[in-house]
């Protein structure tokens, strides 16, 4: 159990750094992927294209910063939940999409959706488990800024 | 409210990094400027070609049968070899080819145009940038 938290953190970091770097490397392909979901108008889609990969990277790195690890795990869980909702709506609407998740440009349709849905659900679960573990392990926070040695 | 401050800080860091990528990475900047890409043609440019252009519908047969650009030929990856024959029969060197699919973001038209250029020698194949329904459906 002791190794569970760093193991989950490592898996999430590796996956989200991979996802972020793939998107940053080819923003036009990621823009096409976002457009294929038929969810966002052009401008919000373009902003998401530029911002989302950096958010993934920031959150992945922040998992290793004790002050931010719990918040980062919660935000990753929410982000994966949003991706999951986007996938489900596309699946239910019968749209052929490009996932755009890890820089993969293959078309997803019909039964192809199932592994993607399972993977996203797994990521949500992993992030939630990490959030819970961080919560249980969180020490009483000492705020360096408010610490006054003269008082102690 | 500590979690809210931390969340806002992480969101802001990502926004700053995204802004820097737009400033220093031309590919990221092109996303926000919606700059045209290689082998793309706008709806207006395609319409100006008139009857001189060969239109290729890269969607599924069901979508094609539900409605397509007047005179377009169906060509998709599901039946590439079979559907390519009428395209090659119709195409002549120098004839502009416009490939389209569902929307601005769909990938099928890019893939089909790429294959037409690489495998069939149709070097004039371009991807329609915009909605095919604005061209004139049948």
C-alpha cells in the first residue's frame, strides 16, 4: 500500500506528459481532433487547442509538488471526466471522431469507442484514488508565510 | 478556499504557458489565426472553379446518399480500390480536385486527398476548408 500513491502518481504523470507533448508538437492535428467532436465553436476550440496541453503538463508536474498534489489530482480527475463526457456524447450521437488523446490520428467510430471509454474511466478512477490517498496522507499544513518564530 | 486559490494558480500557469507557446511557436499561433494550410481550398475558391473541378466526397456511402455536392464522386477508405476507378477515369492531369467530408475538422478528406496525391498521382487534390453544404447540395 505504501507504494500505491507514488505508483499512481508516476502512471498519471507519464500519461499526461505524453498526452501534452504529443498535442504541443502538432497543434493543428489536435485542433482537428477537437473539431471532430462537434462540441465547441471555432474560437473556444482554438483556445482549448492551445491551452489544454499546457494544463495537462502543469497538472502532471504539480502532482509532485506537495502543496499542489491533491488539488492537481482532483483537477486531473475532473479533466478526465470532461474528456469522458465528450467521448460519450460523440459515441451516442454516432459521430466519427479523432480522439486526439495521445496524438493518435486514427478515426474512432462505433465499437472502437469502447477501449477509449474504458481508458478514460480508468484515468478518472486513478486520479480519484490518488486524490483520496493525498487527502488521507495530508499533513497539518504549515504555512511558511505566516510562521513567526518569535511566537514559538 | 485554499483549493480554489491553488486551482486558479494551476489554471493561470497553464494559460501563461499557452500564451508563450502562441508567442514563440508558429504552429500554435496558426491555430489561433486560423491560417490556411498546405493543400487546402476555401469554399469561395472552390466555387470559383465551377464545373472545371472534380469533387470527391470522402464520407461514408450512407452520408453520401443522404446528400452531397452536385456531381461529386464517392471515395472513402472503406472501399478505396473499388471507388478509385471512376475517379481516375474522370480525372485528367491538371484538373482541380476538391475533397470534402463532414466539417472543417474532419480528417477523412485530408486522408483521401493525401492518398490521391501519393498513391494515385492526383497532384491537384485539395481539401475543402469549410462546410460542403455551402457549395450546393443534391
